[in-house]
């Protein structure tokens, strides 16, 4: 017995140490997230304050400017700049006057930041139960950070808006207020500030909080009547002349109006047909949205129910401006998908939609413009009517079908620090999530590439040309300066010029996307490995663009290279190198035209089962190298730089994930043979990947 007790103490001590270490890591993570939230808040305020005075806090100027609401004796709506309800004007007018007389912008920013933090804390506390300790500790700072990054909050800070107040009032009424009467008053005041939030009254009624629903309706009616008695002219203008806000602020068909009314106007519909469609679609959205919200509220997911109802309110509102769209972000708490690989699709999509411009979500193609222009509205409609959020009673709510992983493959060198969270997955990733992330990543890459340096001014141009001369001098030393000779030889041969022009402009994106698509469908294990290598190579190339802006041969004035793709350049123009606003003409070193083609060739050569396929794959980088030199778009050493970043990409993939192990595929094939020979699936516990 003594030995048993003695042997048990170290185990207990070890367990206590492990628990203590976990708590310490959680505390450190929480502190880091709070610091991140603080940095984001300071950054947002700094961005606003460093903007010219005429372009910032424009909605605040509506109140305190020389012709603002506080200094005008007529109607609030004489200028159509004020878009709130008469009750909003009645309540906020004295508060704004007090702010103007005391702390001005400091009061505005302080108040808005406090409101954002309060909103995040309430949302974090309202997460659907059960919630793990890690989630409970980290939810609040993550919520603050997401709110600070979201377009509605950034727009609110930029404009000096108060539209976050109705959202906060609804959350206070649903989750903080003691008693149904207090909750109903808060939600009713929110509806008086933003009328479509009256949809929360039927939600409260149908979920058993009938007193709160009644008080909400009475409070809304009382506040509206009070404003009508105090400001009859303004009330008539808002409710009758402007039809609950229609025609106030910007044009109703502006992209900032993410409502059904705005979307139909952008599609060219107007008049009775448009009004009829708005009423019909609005009735459908409200019916489906409230039905779903009631279901999830009864299921114990009240925060999700609140978000769904808010999304329905966005859709049916005559005008739903960007600073009024926070309801979509609340639906991020909903869980979608039975499999672990699908669980991130909805939250990632919501976060991207609510934090990034729509142009980063979808390519700039004409047939996609209706989707791109209404991406937030579509997200709101999906949340309100279609997304199959899981109920808490579902066995997959807490435990989705796990993702199968291959056994870790040790690196060839002992010092390689493999990252444990980059385990090798045996199934293909979710296609929608993968396409979304690839699109957003490429959009970010394009922005960084465009910003990385120098062709937009004389100093940048001179620097890029100086680097071009350095490359040319080095090539002459190495006897590689063949660009002029190759370019002029190709120009003299018409069919060859057309071939290389076509190859340069057509295959740069088509081939890598085709390789990725085939790997995704036929070789999912290899897809992840190859995609990671491509991503690392592109990231390394961005560093090169930033550190070493380089003029390609076609943009070296004294070299005599003919630009076969873009046409003759007028070197007398100071901005001749900026051919378009879409790309940085001096991001030439390293050449990703060659780098991506080399990646394609190597992947095909490694994975393709037949020799002729491998040879065909390796021809692509060869033709690409000839094309980039023949068209005057790159130096020979640019291609060498592209090869370096591709090798670096594969090296980093090896460093973080280990080698591309054949044992992974062998393990999967062996399990398949076991199932075939036995006629029954292999038990989960006996599967190699797990």
C-alpha cells in the first residue's frame, strides 16, 4: 500500500503540473487576444483621426456641423442627411449637444468603443451552452477583435454613427435585463430607433415571453407617439413623406444599402413591380426567419435566434446601410455541418463577408456583379432562411465526424521542427471553404503586390530601373544577357510571336488552377501538400517584390526591347510603367510566371503515374521561361528567382509538415484492401490514420 501511495504522488503531481500549464497558456492567450483587441481599437481610431476633416465623422457633422441638426431650426429632414427616426432625433439631440459642449470627438469615440466592448461581452456570455473553459475564457477578446475588424463598426467609427445602440439594446433586453418588463422596454426603444427591429416582438411572443413582447410593442408605440407630439412636422416627414426612411441619406440603389429594396433597384426594377416584389419577398423572409429563430430559441440558442431575426430585419428594411449590418456577424455562433471539415465554412464565410470589401470575395467579372454587389444581403438572407444550423440535441453539435489523419511521418533530419497542428489529412478539404480562402488569399496577394513599391512615382521608377541595370550587368558577367536577341528574333517571326503572347497571357492561371483541381479531386492527400508549397512560394515572392522592385526589360528605356504583349510604351510619360491599376509593373523579381509554372511541372513530375505525363508537365515551365523572355516581360535571372522561391516553398512545407510520405497513401490503400477482403468496414479503432 505504501508503494502504491508513493507511486501515485508523482502521477498526481504530474497531473497538477499539466493542469497548471494549461491554465497558464490560456491566461497568456487571453492576454494576447485582449492586447490585439486594444491594438485594433487604437488603430481604427487613429485611421479616422488621420483622415482629412472633410472625409471623417460625416454623420457627426450632420449634428454638430455649421449646418447640422443642432444649428437648424427647421425639420430634421430638410437636408435629407439625417436618416434616423424622429424619436432618435428627439433623444440624441440633447445628448449630442452635451457632447459638443464637453468632450466632442473624444466623447464620441469613447462612447462608441465602450458600446462595442459591451456588445462583445454580452455576446460572449450568451454563447449556446455547453461552452468549454477555453471558449469561455477566449470568447470575449475574440468577439471584441471581430467587432473592431468588422465593416459595420469601422463604418460606425468613421461616420460617428450611433447605429450600434439598437443592437446593444436588443442584446441587453434579451440577455441582461431582469424581468420581462425591463427587457421589453429595451427592445421597444431599439425598435423606436430602428423600426424593423419590431420583428423581435413576435419572436418574444412565440418563445413564451409574452409580457416582454407586449411591453416592446407598447414602448415602441409610446416612443413614436411621444416623438409625434413633440415633433409633428418631422414625424409626418419620416413616416408619411419618406415612408419610414426611404429617400433619406444616400440613394436607395447605392451599394451601401444592403436590403431587398436596394438590391431590386440595382437590378433595374422600379415602380409597382419593384414594390410588389419587395412586399412578397419580405413576407417570405419574415415568415421563414421568425420560424427558424423561434426554433433555435427554444433549442437554447437564443443568440443565434437574435442574429437570425436581425438578419430578417436587414432584408426587409427599406434602407439597411453598412453601419446597420452587425446582425449578420452574430450568426457566426451557429454550427453548420456534421463533419469536422465542414464546421468552419459558415463562420469563416461570415467573418470574411463582414470584414473584407466585396471585391475581395468575388472576382471582377460582369456576370458576378449581382452577387458581389449584394454579398452582405445574401449572407443575411442565407442566415435568415436557408443555412441548416445544427440543434443542440443533434449528436453532431458537440462532436462532429472527426477528420482522419495519417500517422506522423518523421522528418529526415532530427532538427526539423515539425508543427503538430499541420497534420496530414487523408480526405479532401471542404470545396466551398477552399475556394473562398484561395480567392481571398489571392486578392490579398494582388493588393500587396500592387502596394509593394515603386512604379507610381519618379523615385520608385528610378529605383526599379537602377535594379534593372544591376540585373543586366550581372547577366553580362554571366553571359546570360540574351533578352534583346531572343525578343527581336521572335518579333520577326509572326506565328512565334503570337504563340508566345498567347502562352504568356493564357496559361499563367489556367494551368495552376487545373493542377490544383485535379489534385483536389483525384489526390486529396497530395493536394494539401502541393497547395501549401505553392502558398509558401507566393509569400516568399511577395517579400522579393517588396524588397527589390525591378524594371522588366520592356520597361528599360534604352534597351530597345519590344513589348509584344502590351504594345509600344511611351517612355516620355512619367507613369509609363503603370499600364493598369491592377498590377505592379515593377514586381518582376522573382518571376511568378515562371515560379508557378515550375511548381506545376514539379508536382506533375512527382505525382503523375506515367512517364509521358511527367515529361509533358516539365514542358510547361520550359515554354513559360521562353515566353517571359521572348515577350520582354522578364530577365533570365527573374526566372532563376522564381525557381528559388518555389524550392523555398517546398522546403518550408517539408519543414512544417514533414516529407511527402508514400506511407500515407499506402496506409489508405491497405485499409481499402482489408475492407474488400473481409467484406466489412475496418473498425474505427483499427484504422491506421486515427
